């Protein structure tokens, strides 16, 4: 067995021991594309609860649900990318940050821009490409071969300050329903580190290992995909964090 194969096997065994793999089910979808943009960018460097609060505030502003939906709503009911940008035009960038999203976090402590500004730039890239709805975004970003999005769109998104790592893009595509995607955030990387007993820094390496572990486990768990494995890991890590917090406060 090669070193890589042994690593994947060790990760797969750890997943089987620590995750309810039989409960792997398709995650639902957001109601509208702006919620995916907000959820992809605002978690950078912060606890997810603070980021999800931003998603909820915009959903409340637009009077749409933040609940996972089993199917996409009709196009005419969705908040489009252009409608999202209309909010920025109406309230201004600072107004969106202060009044609607109520969050002035930056993409990074040094030379970072407001996350609200990063989301606006993201939306402008999509609008220029004619990507307005969840259905548009799925066609532009979700592919079984992994060859999407088009390079010009990908590079424009990664050029936004704070986006060069590609973590937000990976998560954005995952939120759109790509079953092969993994978001290599802190919780997922912490799980991989615990499984292997070493720190894996490279995001691409984390994604590769989990995709291969998912494939290794799929014969025994036919509903399992990398995206669903990601969700199980994330939920397990969140539960573990709650348990640690309870122990620390006894």
C-alpha cells in the first residue's frame, strides 16, 4: 500500500468510527443566490454563528427563508443577483454593512476590505456573467467533471481581496449543490488532523484526502458523497465544540 493509500485508508477508518455515515443525506438548498454569497464569504476567520446571523439578517430584509429547501423555488420568487446589487445601490456599501447586514468585519486584519464590500464585488462578477438565479449558478459552477466555473469567472472571484485561498469559492460551489465539493475550513481541517495525527495545512490536500476517503467508503455507504461527508464532519465538530464548552464551564 502506498503512503497516500495508507493515509486515505486511515482517514476512512476514522470517518467510519466517528461519523454516522448511514445518515448521509443530501443537504438542502438556499432560497436565493445572495444567501449563498453571504454564507460563502462572511465565515472567513470567525465563528460560523456570527456569519449565519448575517445571512439571516438579509433574509429577513428580503422576507425569504433561510431554511434548507428540498428543491429550488421558482425563479420568479428568488432574489436575483441584480436585486441584491440594487440593495447596495440604494443603501450604499456602508449602509448595507451597518443597516442591513449589521456587520463590519473585514476579509483579513491586514489590508482587508469589508466583507460586505467583498460580497458586492462577488455579486458584480456574477451579474456581469449573467448569473442571476440559483439555477444560473448551478449551470455555471456545478459540474461532475469539476471543470467549472470558467477560468475568467474563477479568476475574477479569486482576485477579490481575501479570496485567493479559494475556500469561499469551494464553499459557494458546495452550497450550490456540487456533491464533489469540500469546504476545507477550520472544523474540517481539525477533523482531518485528528484522524491522521498530523497537521495538514494545504487546502487542496485536505480536499483530495476527503474526496478519496469518500470514494473508499462509498461501496459500504452508497449515499455518501464528499459534500455529504463534509456536512457530517462539520456537524460532528460543532457538537464536539459544544461539549468542550460545557465541560469548560462546569
